[in-house]
C-alpha cells in the first residue's frame, strides 16, 4: 500500500447508529504536529475538533468536568489498555486508532480492546473523512491490506489475541521481546526489520509500544533494562541508535 492510498475495508455491524452532524471529535496523540494536521483535515468538514491532548489523563480530566465526545482519534501508542480506559471514560464514543504500520497483532489488540476503527497514518485525507463517518454509523473500519486476516481477527476476539510473557512486572509479546533483545544488541531499525521480516514502520511502532510499557524515554534506557533482566542475545556490539 503506497502513501496516501490506504483504502478502508468495512466490517458491518448489525446495530447501526445515526450519523452525527458536526460530530464532536477529540484528538489524542503525543505529537503536536500530528494533532495539528488532523485538526486541519477534520475541523469544519462535518466534524468539530473541540479537544486535543497528548495523554489520556488530560481526557479523563475533561470527562470529570462533564464533557463528552462522539469520536476519539488516538495514536496506536496508547496501547490496548489505553483504548479500554477511553471506552470506560466515554462508553458512548467511537474510538479510532491511527497506526504507522499494518500488522494483524496491532489490529487484533486494538479491536480486542474495544476500538471501532483502525487506520494507517498514510491514509488519504478524503478516505479518512469518509472512514470516520462510517465509524460513526456503527461500522468497523480497517485497512484493506488486512482484509484477508478478518477471519483470524474474529477468532482472536473470542480468545487471547497475543500470548504474553511476563518479565518482572511487565507483560510483553514475543515480538516485543525480540525488539528489546535487538535494541540491547545495538541493532538499527533497518537491521531489526530485516531480521524479523517486518517493515521499518512496524519496527518503529513496536519500539514506541516498548518505550511506553517500560516507562523508558529512549532506546538506550531499553537496552539497559534488557541487560538488567537478562534479555540480550549476546551478539551485539553496543548501542548504535537508529
């Protein structure tokens, strides 16, 4: 799928809600530039962007003041737990996740947590607008590149979607463990992608998730944590950044 060519695939929901004119949207993303871009694309085009923030805590504060939203657009980095918290804070709102990469495990995690849509950040502006409208109608929207995995996704929703391994007090998927070991060995994103047969965009998403789970600020801190917990492959030559 090329940049700007992400076409949504729709999974019909039996219970359709009415499309809300001038739907109230909240934007949650740690990157101010991303939020500004989304606001420019959405505000005044059938949507009203009334709130944007970097953290769920900011959204929780707004909810405590009696505010609500029809739709919340979030970055994949908040994780499944973040989506679940948003659903508990705003049970009537639709939740749409934006990700830099399309991978079944990402899709399964987000829909398993209660997300209503999963879209790539490479989606064209027009397709984004239409996809959000479909989500407000009660549709489940996701990238067409993942269409072949719909059956697997439905199976994931009735079982644990991803096997987790606990290291200390942190639950990690096998792929996240692989990423951590590679970071500890000083591998670049390009090398990690080659070793794991995934794209560099997918590597970046995994690293973002690892940073969040470990409470780390950068790759070096992840590498130190890995050494402390015996998660090195022992074949690296030190931290080399990206």
